[in-house]
């Protein structure tokens, strides 16, 4: 994901397949923390936290 979100959107977690992963910058303001989210075989979510970066904000209310 190439835009910052204030939190990981539930809709994106629901779309993630078992064994799939996404990398998303999370946080508001000028700095976000990079996270890698993986959906495990049992359906649970593993979140790994990385350094801080700056991204443009994700727009709310947009649907594809």
C-alpha cells in the first residue's frame, strides 16, 4: 500500500488470503510506522513493525 492509513483498514484485512501479506504505512501526521501484515493458516493476523517513514494520506470514502 503506497498511502498512509491512520489504522489498518478492516476491509483490507478481510481481502487478505491465508498466507498472503501486505506492507502498509500506519499512522497520522508526518511520520508513519511501516508494518508487514500476514494472514496465518488459522486465519489470525501476524503484524511485524519496522522503521518510520513519511507517506501521503489515504483518502477516506473512496470505493473502487
